[in-house]
C-alpha cells in the first residue's frame, strides 16, 4: 500500500464522521484510521463513538449513523488517551483533513483534556493535491475542452467568449448532457438544496430552519428567536443582505421559513 511513497516513519490516514461540520459545537460519531508503516504493512481500524449529543437527522442522511447505532459505543473521551498514543510520532494523511478532520479531531482532544498538534508532523492532503493537479479555473477548462491557451484571461470579453467555447466543448465531449435548456439548467444547478438564503446564512437541518454561521451555527432559528433575540436584532443593524435581514425580522415576529414540498 502506497509503495511509491518513501516513508521514514508511520503515516496515519484518517476520516471522521460527525454530528455536523462545526468543530466547536459538533462531535465525532465515527473514526476510521489506516496506519501505514515504512516496511509497507498497514493496520486499519474503524470505530463508532457516542457523541453525547443527538445526531441531527440531516447528518444521519449523509453518513447513515443514528443515535441508536452509537448508544452503547464509547465516548471520545474514553478512547482519547489510547488514540493519542496511537497517533504519536506519525505523519498524517487524508482528504480535506486540513479543512475538517484535523480541526475536528483537535477540538475533541481538547475537550478530553489532551493536546493534539500537527507541529512536527508532515500532513498529506489528497484533496489539496487534487485541486492543484486539476485546477477548476476557466483557463484550465479552456485548455481541457478547447485545447487552447486562454489569452487575456480576466478580461471580460475574452472570458465570456471562452465560456461559450467551453460549454460547446462540454456538449461535444459528453453526449449524455441534455440539450434542452430546462434540463441543462437543472443539471448545472449546484446550489445547496438546504440553503434558505443565497449566502447560506440560514439553512434547513431536515425541515428545521437553523442558523448557519457564527457561534449559533446549527441552532434552530425558533430557539434563537425565543432565547437570543438580540442576535437577530444585531443582524438587522449590521451589513447583511436584505434577504437575510428579512429572515431575521420575520423570526422576531414568529414567522419562520418552511421547506418547499
């Protein structure tokens, strides 16, 4: 496994599933670890954890782990000591671990009274490598689909004409793409279906509207209106888009977003 990588000490690849994506508020519900040694052999371990807080339905829909699945599992605090020792003197690897897994793991260790640091460790992030090898820029798309270098990149006219050529190249290379505009619109729509506003300041967790930023991230909007109305009034006083202010104003009046059926 990873024979082409020259290891001088073990490297641990790991992935976390959690109750959400906020390291301060959310908790790990599953950790999977692959430890690869310099001689080529490896160990793989996966363990469910009791997060000690309810797992939101939206999170269960993503990773399939429910409260019942972890009811008898150990908590992170109960395995933290052994886990920290297992990670000792190891480099780290994963997919987008710099953006999610390392911060989440660090917060869990902190709550358990232990310190987890990347200092002195080499971190290999396959996601970061992927984005550098295959950049998602107009120039890269133009080169890939049209076989040409984009001259005058970031001038409005050159970028617009290149975009038309890129779409033509996409349609030519992929006959499975729809040709009708309604269907192509639906295919290219990558907006978050849970987002309530375009900036994703509020979103749905299941059918419940929640705050999606700041210290109240993940908290139901109805709870905020009842217990922390000052937060909504702060939104009204601050530089937020009108659609965000309307959601806050409506919530203060007892009116909350409903998911379209």
